[in-house]
C-alpha cells in the first residue's frame, strides 16, 4: 500500500436536538464503522440545534476525546432542516453522509452504501424504511397518505419511507448548497437536484435512547412545508373551486328567478340556501388560507434572514 496516497475523506453530518443520552451510543457505533473503513479518513460534524439538555457538552467532550469530531451549536432551535444545511455547509469530505444520532439510521450500513456509490454513475445512496414497526398506527397511516399525495401533485421524486440517511458525492452536496432557500424541505431538495440515486432498504429501527422530538402536529406542519415547497396544485385547486362555485351560483340565480316568476314563493328553501352560503364561505376561507401559506413562504424568503445562527463551534472558518 502506498502511504503517500491521500485517503478520501468522508464527512458524517449528525443533527442533534436533545440527544445527550444517544450520543455516547452513536459514537461507539460510528467508531466501529470508522475502524472497519480504515482506508478512508473521517470527520464527524455534530450540530446542536438549540438543545435544552447537555447535548453540546457531550459533543465537546467527544471532540476533546477524538479530534475528528467537530461541533456547531446554534443560538436557538432552528429546526432539523437548518441543522442539515449547516452540516453540509461545513462538510469538507469527498463524500458526505447524514444520519441521526438516535441510531434509527444504522451506521453499520455505511460500508454497503460506500460500495454502492463507488459504482459508475452513482451520485448518492439513499435509504428507506420498508416497515414502520414500533410507530403509532395513525402516524404511519398519515405518513403513507402524505407520500401518496406528494407523488400525485409534485413532479419531484419523494419516495415513501425515505430517510434523511444518505451518502452523497461532493458534486451532489455542492448542488444542494446552491439551493440556499430559507424554507427548506430536504426530502424534496434531494430529488429536485437530480443525479443518479440508488435506494437501500432496511427494517425500521427504534431509538436507542430518549424520545422522539417529532409530535404529530410537528409532522403535520412539516408535511405542509413539503407540499407548499414542491407543488402549486393547491393553488390550482383553489382557483378551480372558485370557477365551479361561480358556475353553480349563476345556475342557482337562474333557478331562483324562474321559481319566483312562476310560483311567487321566494322564501321557501331558505334553510338549504343558508347551507349553500356557508359551504361557499368555507371554500372561500380555505382558498384564502392556501393562498396565505404560499404568500407567507414568499414573505419569509424575501426577508433573506440567515438559515441559522452559530453560537459556538470548533470548526475553523473558511478563508
């Protein structure tokens, strides 16, 4: 083996929010993988997303123990999407892999992912769960419904069961970083940039420690983010609904006029008319709400606020 040959670098990006209990287990597992893949150099970037526990202290302790561990600490909780962007922005690797600290993304899959990405023309290796064992049934139902809906209303490929656990080439990462939008939905961005992707399937793995940070309400809001970011179909539905109800309104006007002229009884049918008015009013408010979501996203984008604010890090600034 030629010792003068520079090893390729793999950057491991790990978003963390209240993962104090999980990090020691994660480090043990990723250390085993790094030992098995000694032909590569590694760096680990842990992003403390405004955690309320001792996640930052745990990251600092690991960095003192292993100089391959880097950390970025946000001034507050900016969300996982911001953490992903921060990690990718500071990654120096020839290859970059994202995974969660709770071991629901098994580090043991990394060697297999690396073998896949070495094949000609492969730019990323993504993972997807083939089961949702251990997940509440109602959450699984709505998750499947979301992916089916996105498949129908969006031209961007978003695969059912897809995880953020993904190994990417440098070119793939650089393309992602060109998308510096404030409202981010990474699962859609991965598909939007294109490139050739191989999918690796695995059984669902439960958290090694701690509790999930994703409540049903947070997942619902996240799904709205995805729909608004990668489809304008809701706007088209609102517009089509308006046209349809205008047509119904004209038809009802004609019916009322004819009925009044023939029977002279304009009061009859008042309850049904109230129901129709309430229905139309509800459709109008729904349409305004849909329009408001898109307008709100535009409003946030034009403000051009930073995606995150770094409070503390041991990563040297790029010159």
